[in-house]
């Protein structure tokens, strides 16, 4: 009987029993999947993006299936800080899986303020900083694609919270490693990547965009190999843990991220077709470690061989 | 709500592109309420990363049937399913139709697959009511005989007149309403295209009746998590002023009370608090 491999990993002060989390926006605010997935078995639960005030999001249609993935433009609909703390957090506190809240704001001050408020709330174990949403105050330049803005927002949030802080990087940049370095320099505990790719779909009969928002974000299997390259680049650039996501549908993609240098992974779009995908990924990683005689998942992180195969 | 691997007991073409898929389901079938739906995993292919929602047509001990029309890639892939194949379902999902009120006369109004979605309402109601069904042609009129066998009165309208009365279903409905004898108040249960649902809500609202409609929305998760399927519903804010809120068709719906729906063109515009013109990456 082979020994059970150790799946646990650490992000800042946060210890996760396994490296598999849910990707923000694909797993709701907590209770939605609970009848199909034992939340206690997850590495961490990452909830949909929360802002200080409730947000209505975009008009419909908000989602369309495209070859190899999905386009979405939900528009960050959420019940706001107070609504989330009142209506969802008590439910999540019943579980032992750590809760990571994905946060966003329109201004640097909003980001910092919501981070501070969440730091005072029991039952929140980490903050993922979504710096890929539009920045209204600064004329539509996304925080996640402007190095100066990224530095300012991460530093401002860091100054106001001691919770494990995980800036979530946008793939919409020429060199993602630079953004990972900025996050590390600003005191982030980890970085997560990637968010969705700006994309669009057109109904050629009506000559109208399919999404009401005209453009949306591409996710799912189509983005996996791009995400993999970005995770590899980011992981080589920083010492803090990297959380890989994009197109995971099975343990195979999750393991590729880990081999490329990710310490943890998140399952997104695949939750929609296979609500128990996270659990299958955990099982698959464990089976792989057994098969490869590895005592822990940490021993696999960043083990990509790039020399010529002999 | 459960996830279940079901086995196909039979799969056959009914007419006009509609197929009847009967599944062996020991867990989900007994839980189904009229108007609820299942989220079906279409045969996996790179092109279908989402499940597809279907109303439950019949549900009895150990079996569940859906009636579906081929309209796109997912339903096309479903056509290839054979007896004995496995089909993964999540369900039953959503809020279905409420029980018929004690003193009311159930009036069902259907277009397209609406007949399938409404069948369990008729089957599980003691009072025999009336069904109005419409379509473009005879091929669109599904399972009228199933309702007749339950003892219900079925009235048919087709746009080309190939069966029943020529014209829209609202025409035969209005004719009946005009001549309707006093007695039980009609209570409406509708499922079909948006235009039809809106027409029903108009009549229901005008007369102060009760009415329930099932909305069709493209879905992501079906579980209430992704917020893709939202519909505007009426709401009062803290000061009692009428406003609107989003409801999830997969969770609060698919069935809504007519009086709760905010149709897009009635002036209650969304006040945006996210910037729509920028690319709104989540
Ligand atoms: C609660 C519920 C119950 C249902 N019950 C039944 C039933 O009993 N029987 C039945 O036949 N059908 C039913 N439907 C409809 C059924 O789910 C769809 O017909 C099916 O999902 C189509 O899948 P497809 O892959 O074949 O089509 P797709 O290829 O996905 O699309 C079909 C059409 O819709 C368009 N489309 C795709 N995405 C969007 C979008 N985001 N916004 C607007 N248009 C889009 C496409 O361009 C295409 O023309 C139900 C739907 C709901 C929500
Ligand atoms: C419907 C939907 C909603 C999302 N909402 C958010 C969000 O609120 N905040 C965020 O940081 N990312 C959001 N994302 C992005 C995911 O967290 C993830 O980065 C992306 O989907 C890539 O992973 P995947 O290919 O496994 O889906 C959303 C994705 C989808 C599909
Ligand atoms: S389909 Fe995801 S919330 Fe309704």
C-alpha cells in the first residue's frame, strides 16, 4: 500500500489541505454548489468578485458558448460587502475550507477600503485582488494592464490588510512576469493567473454582437495552453507561490500548471459542465503523485525539464 | 438537487425535429415537481462546454422523459444518443409551477416545447382544465393526445392552418375568454416563446388573475452561481418605491408569477453602475 502523498500547500500564512480551489465567478458566493460538492474537501473556496456597494452587472445576454470555451460579460454583479457578509459568510463559516474573497473596486481607495473591511471579518482567510476589471476613475485603463497602476493598487491594499493577498493578473499584457514581480515587490503573498481574455462573438444573421456588453472574456479549454505559458513565465520570475488557472477540465491540466511552477490551481468554467470537477482534479493529482512516487505535491512544483531529452 | 448518471431507455423522433428521450433515473425522477428542469450533459465535445437545460416532460418511478427539438450544436449531438447510452443529469433544478388554486380553472397555454413543460401540471392536478396550444404548423403541436387522455380540453391553433384553427394561439384564447361562462376564475400556466408569455401576462394583469410563466434563458451553471441567466423582476426598495432586481432563471425561476416580471420595454431601465462601454472583463 503506497503512502498517501501530502497534498497540502501554503500561501503566506494560509495552509490549504490540497492545491485545488474554485475560480472566482464560477462557483458563486458559497451555497450554490454545496449540495453537489462537499466544500470541506476543497483546498479553498474563492467566491465571486465583491465590491463595497452592490453591483447590478451588465444587461443580458451575458454568456455565450464558443468553440472551446465561453464568453462572459456578467459585469461583476454582486451583493456588495455588507450583503455578502450578512447573507453568505455565515454559511461559509460552517466549513473548514478556507474562504478567499475576490475583491474589486472602481478606485484605489475602494480597493483598499474593501480589503480593510474584510480584514475585520471572521471567516475570511485571504483576499484575491481582481485587477482586471475596468477602472472608471482613470478613464478605462485597467489596473491590471498598467504597471504603475498595478503597483499603486497592490501597495495600497497591502498597507490596509494582513490577510494573505493574491493579486489576480490579467493575461492582456505583453510580459506577465513583470506584473508578477510588481506584486511580489509590493508584498503580495501569491499571484493568481489568468483572468479571461477580452473577446467577442457576432450573430452574422442579425449582424449584432451576441453579448449585450458587445465584448466579454474568453475562458475554458481554449485558453489553457496560453495560461500555461504565462504561469510558467510568472513562476520563473517570482519566489511567491503562483496559482494557475485557465481551462482546467481534469487533473491533467492542473498537473501541467504545477509542473510549470504553480503551487496551486483553480477550476473555473469546468464547474458548469462538471460540478464536481474540483474533486476529480484533487483525486487525479493524488493518483499521479502515487504513480510517480512523489511524497508531496510540493515536490512536483516547477519540475519542468527543458533540457534536451537524452 | 442531485447529479445522476442515467441510462437511455428509448430515444425516438416524434415529429418536426422533436425527439422523446426516456431515461432510467432512480434518484432525480421521483423528486421532480411540474415545471422543473434538468441540466443535461451533452456528449462531450470541444464545442459544448456547457450543459443544456430541458424541462421534465414525464417523471414517474424510476424514469424521466424530456421532449426536445434540435436547434443547434448541443441538441444535434444529442441526436446520436442510443438506447443503453449513459447521460449525466443535474436536477431537478429551479422552482416549478405552484399547485393550482383550489377554486380556479387551470388554463394552460403552450408553444413549442411548452407542452412538454406543462404536462406534469395537468397530470398532477385533479381539476380538468383547458389547454391552448399554438405553433407554425401541425408538426409544432406536441402531445395534444397526452393531455386529452388525461381528460383535458385541448384547443389548437396553427399559423398555417394545417391543424386546428388558423392563427395565433392568443386568438383562440381570446375567443374563449370572451365567451367564457362565469364560474371558476382562470389561473394561467404558460410556457413558450417570449411573445406568447408576454401576451399572457398582459391578459392576466388586465384582469387581476393569477398567472405563471416559464422563462427560457441561456444558462451557464444552472446552479445559481454564474449569474448568466438573470431576468428582471419587480421589487420594492427600502422606502417602498417600486424598482427592479435580477432573479436567476435557473434558481428563482424558471417559473415566475406574471406580476413579478419586468418586461424590458416598460420604462424601468437599468441604472448602470459598471461601465458598459469598456470591455468588462470579470
Ligand atoms: C428552463 C428551460 C427549459 C427548457 N426545456 C426545453 C424542452 O423541454 N425542450 C426543448 O426542446 N428545449 C428546451 N429548452 C431550450 C433548450 O435548452 C435549448 O434549445 C438548447 O439548450 C439548445 O442547445 P443547442 O446546443 O442545440 O443550441 P445552441 O447551439 O446553443 O443555440 C441555439 C440557438 O441559440 C442561439 N444562442 C446561443 N447562445 C445564446 C445566447 N447566450 N443568447 C442568445 N442566443 C443564443 C444560437 O445562436 C442558436 O441560434 C429549455 C430551456 C430552458 C432554459
Ligand atoms: C462566468 C464567469 C464569471 C467570472 N467572474 C469572475 C470574477 O468575478 N472575478 C474574477 O477575478 N474572475 C472571474 N472570472 C474568471 C475566472 O475566475 C478564471 O480566471 C477564468 O475563468 C479562467 O479559468 P477557466 O478557464 O478555468 O474558466 C469569471 C469567469 C467566468 C466564466
Ligand atoms: S445559469 Fe448560472 S446562475 Fe443561472
